[in-house]
């Protein structure tokens, strides 16, 4: 091929313009937005398919008195939010359950973090207290809920105590493991440089265990809601657990599902709040490359 032919081909070939950083970022944002739209579209389609199948099945083949159906559940939710419940405003029931869950969650999580980190760094006391902690963790929570009602009555205290027990162990074991997983070389170097025991605990051990602790809070708040509902189910004068218990006693399947849905919405909102807090607290952590594999 002659040099003139090469020059003609090079002249005829279109020049490829290099993308600017703004264009690359805009394309990435557009791709992420389209991916979110597809994801949410698929989620909504699955929900619509599930609810539609349930409605059709309950209308044609199964008895809605026992299994209910989405339309009846929606009617019950609308009734609760517009006319109220047998025990007062639905907002009062939600507030009561959330108050019990939040108070117990804060107390149980704080106790779990403190004891988990302290025992995680003290092998001697961990060995001494291990049988007692395992024995307490093995006690059925529903039995404790009944005892707490006898001890503290039907008020707030018995529900908070149940939530504390459920939340404590969910946080404790993660905090304990996180404190044990701290790199010993880092602690040794800090001690060589003159760091006190408190400085090692507060500036090395606790930050290193933060990821473990925060990951346990997602599960712990779910347990907190479960504890509040279980306590109300065992005996209460108000709360979502009381609504579910009353619906069970009156064979109101739609009321049971409605209570479950409200609790689920509260749990999802709490999960979103904990996730946002976790993102703020762990900004220092370098983001890990996303894996291309699914579940």
C-alpha cells in the first residue's frame, strides 16, 4: 500500500473526540438511573403479580374468611386510619409500639456494645461469664415477656424490658466478635508509643468494631419491634401487638395482615434511617469494588 493511499484512508477516517470528565459522569449517572428504574419496575411487577394472584385465588378457590385477600386488608387499613380502632387512634397504637421498641433498642444496644467490647478485650472475664451469657441467651423470650408482665405490669416497663433482652444479645455478640478481631499488632504498637488502656479501647478497638456493631443494629431493631409486639401480645392496653391479638381473637384475618403491614412499614423506615446513619459514620471507610455476582 502506497503512502498516498495510507494518507487518504487516515484523512477519510472520522476523528474520535475524547470524552470529558463531565460526559463520563453524566453517562454513569444515566446508567445508574436506568438500572434503578428497571429494578423498581421489576419489584413493582412482582408485587402486582403476587397481590393479583392472591386476590384471584381468594375470590375463586379459597375461603377469604380464613386467608383474607388484598382488597379486604386494604379496607381494614383505610378503616383504621380514617375511623380509628377499637382501642383508639391508629397513630396512638403505632406511637406506643415504636416508643417501646426505640427505648428498649437504645438501652439494649448500648449495654450490648459496652459489655461486648469489654469482654472482647478481656479473655479471662469472657471465659468466666460465657456459660451465664449462653444460658440467658437460651431462655425463650416469650417466657421472659410473661415474667416481665408479672413483675412490671401491663405498662411500658414490661415491653421495654422484653425489647432490651432481645436487642442486647443481637448487638453483644457482634460487638464481642468485632473487639476480638482487632489487629493485635496495631494495639501493641499503640502501647509501645505510650497509649493508655482507655486510649487503646476508645481510639483503636471501638472504631475497629464499628462495622460489626452497625451491621448488628439492622437486625437488632427488627428484634426490638418483635419484642414490643410480643410483649403487647402477651398483655397490653394499647399497641400494634394488641390489635393483632384482638384480630386473632375475633377471627379477623384482614386485621392480622393489616397489623403486620404497618409493622413492616415501620421496620423499613427504621432500616432506612439506620442505613443512612451507617453511611455517614463510615464515610472514612474506602468503598469496596462491587462484585458482579448476585446472591
